[in-house]
């Protein structure tokens, strides 16, 4: 049998800790680990209130999901532990999510979750349990490089999660395993069905698990009531064109919902100015940027001056670029680059690392 966990020594001497969210992906990872003959320990981090989120669709790491994870562990015959991380998740992910919107930025809570309560805390717990590795159900590949592990895109482009894992450190990568990175999702569900796992047909969780029905503004309002402060919608010369009901309802590149009529061409959100409580709008060409300043990087290889492919949104196509110091320079105009998002750099399928977008340089200024 192919060793999807890439561990040395006989299987019966191995101990694998599996991060179990209660979904089909992590359940199949646990099943594959058990099938390998290793000792398996399942860990679930409870991130939500036990009562409020018990049966909520689209969540993970809460009520019904915890029961599903435990049922898989019981069926496969390995130990399963639940650790209460609700307060850490609220402070490190939800509060940060709300504060970023108040600052006029566009956050990526999934990255904050991975680099905080998930990988950091699970990494520590797995080490304390004496595990040889920590395995997760993420769709990304860990490839053996020259003396160290490399992070690569998943084989299935439609499922690739490498953008959300750019903050994985080298130490974490050496210890982590991603056995689903080379498999398409239909095959994963087929494995679950063949192994008789009750989660085989369970729907995938939504991208932002703590935002019910995609209404992120309601989450921000609940955490930070002051987020509903209104203000002006202005053009790029500062002329007021309308009013808004809170910056949390807008992101860079947004076109719908501005409710401004009588304009010669469509208007887009160009930037948000939290100090003045203003939404600045303009034509699409004003969204074009030539460079972005990055902060808090996690580089897995040298990148300065190196030609790379840069992905500036989770759904964006990678664009040719180069890093010089803290600035990422695009070979062609790039659109939809928003502070608060991440720029993840690639060399082919290999992830070179990434950093947070702090500010952008408008291409119009150098036209």
C-alpha cells in the first residue's frame, strides 16, 4: 500500500494524530491512517458554543460535527479527544475578523484559524501525545525536497487550498502530513463510502465557518456594534455622491450595492477610508495596481528579486511578479488587490510562502 503519510519505520510503531473537523475529508484521513496499521489518535477542537451551533449547516468543529468525528473514531476503533478552544477562536479569529473590517480591510479568517488555533495548537498537542506526525484533510501536497519538505498545490486545482496555508512554517511543514493532496474529491467520497463512514455524503463546510448564510456584516455588528456608523460615498476628487450605512458592507472592487445613479460609467469601490468613514469609488481602471507592500511574511524559500507567480485573492489567477524588499511588483496591471488579503507566491506548483497586503500602488499614477 502506498504510504500517504511518508513516515519512516514499520507502520505498527507509528503514532499519527489526525485533526478531525467532523467532515468527510478529515474522516477519510483518519481512516487511511488506521488502515496503514499505525496507532491513530483523533483530535477535534471545539470552536463554538455547544448549544447554539449544534445543528448549524456549514459549520465545522461544533456540535453535530464533533459527534460525527467521534462516530468515525468509534467505528475505526481509535481514541478521540475534544479540546475546548472557543475562547481562543473568538479572540484570535472572530475578533480579528471584525476589527479588520472596522479598519477598512478585507480579512481572511481561514488563514488566521490555520496559523492560530488549528496548526499551532494542534501541533503542540500532537507533540505532547508523542505523535510522529499531525495529519489533516487539507487539499495541498507535501513534497520531499533537498533536505526539507516543500509545500505544493493540490493535484486537483478545483480543491487546492494552498492559498490558505501560506503561513505554514517550515517546522510545521516538516511535521504535517496532507494525504489527500494527490486525490480528487470524488475519490475521497468514494473511499469514505467504501469504508462505511457515515459522513461519506456530508456536504462541505462553507468557506467562513462562523458566518451563517454568508452574512458577515451581522457577525461584525454583533462583535463590534459601532461598525454600523454611516458616512459618505465620494468620488476620487472627494465629491460626495451618496451615503453608506457602514464600511463593513463594502470591499475593494465591489460594484453592486452602491445605489448611486446618473453616472456616465459603472463605479467600483476603490478604497475605504476608516478615519473619515468614507467609501471612495471610481471607474474600473482606477482599481488597477502596479505593486503592493507586504507585511508579516512567511517565506519557505528565498524570493527577493526572483520571478514568481503571485496570487492576491483565493479565486484569482496567479500573475507574474517580483519581490523587491517589502514590495511586490506586478508585470502587468492587477485588479482587486485589497489590504487585509494575502499575496501568496508560487514557483510552478511549489508554494514559496506569502505575506499580508498592507497597501497598494495605483497603476494610474504611473500611466
